[in-house]
């Protein structure tokens, strides 16, 4: 079953605008990870946030985690056309099983 | 380092045929996994391995076999291909499930 559910499913913005994607999950987690996938390519890791962290930054990326609401958000600031991709959250479930569970993704289109 | 490599890139099979999707990594990672990606479904875990000789099932293991005889290789076998197995298959590796995953470029499989 899908653990993470991203919202929105698709997002279209102009260059220079900020893009926010949200991820909700169902069970207790060790960490939550965000990945990016360009069309027809493999996934690339963006950022990992642990369950005891609330916010993390990496360049133009900002990730927040609210374990009480079982949700996370990914903010891309000052977006560029090159940010056009699908973005996935993945949860490392705290169930004793060694597996990541991916959400269905948000398709981001950044227009010049 | 080549990272995670997958072969073949594309494959067309007839229903009932068998084949092996190859995955190799040169980063000495203990954890390896196989996912399938279908439109609108995100990535779903097929099988994973936490080290040589140790494998376990993911969300959608039926119709697939794996083995892990070496740290570097983690092949995925389709026993008797079915049209429902038409998908894009990704292999990933990491130091452990709690760490970032490195993905291969994928294999696009079509079963007629």
C-alpha cells in the first residue's frame, strides 16, 4: 500500500515563483526522503529529514516535517525551468521492516 | 564509479517468457531493492536485500524472484511474464534503508 500521498498531483508555475509540495503518511517513521525524477530517468535523492528534525535546508530546497500531523512539505524557492520534474516523498517506516515506501508523486512544470 | 547499472534498457517479451533483469552497483552498498513504476502509481517495492544471501518481499512480489549471491549484484527474475508486468523497473542501492537510495536508469519492459 502507498504510504506517502503527495499533494497536489500536478503543479504549474512560472520561473521565479516558489513551488510547494506536500506529503502525508500513515505510520510512524524513522525518516522521510524526497526524490526528484526527470522524465524517463531514474530517481535522484534530494534531501532526508529524520523523525526528530522539524526543518532542513539544501540550497533552494526547504523541507519541513510535522510528525504529529504525519506530514511533510517540500518548498522549492525561485524555481527554474530546469526544476521541471516529478517529485516523490518516501518514508522509512518504523515497523522493523527494512523498506522505503514511495508516494505517487507531484508533477511540477516550471514555465520560462 | 559507475554507480548503479541496469541492463537491458528496453525489453519486449511475449506472455509466458522468462527473463532476468540485471542490476549491479560498485559502491559496496549492503542494501539493494527493486521497484516497479506504473503511471499514477508511484514506485512500488518488489523485493529487497539487506546483504548477500538475505532477501525479503516487498509490496508486489508475486511473479518475481530474486537472489543475492554477491554484494554487487541483485538480479530480478520474471518467471512467466504477463501483460500486467509491463512497467518500468528500477533498481536502487544504499548503505542501508535509513540512508539515501541511489537509483539505476531503469528498464522499460513491455509484455505482449
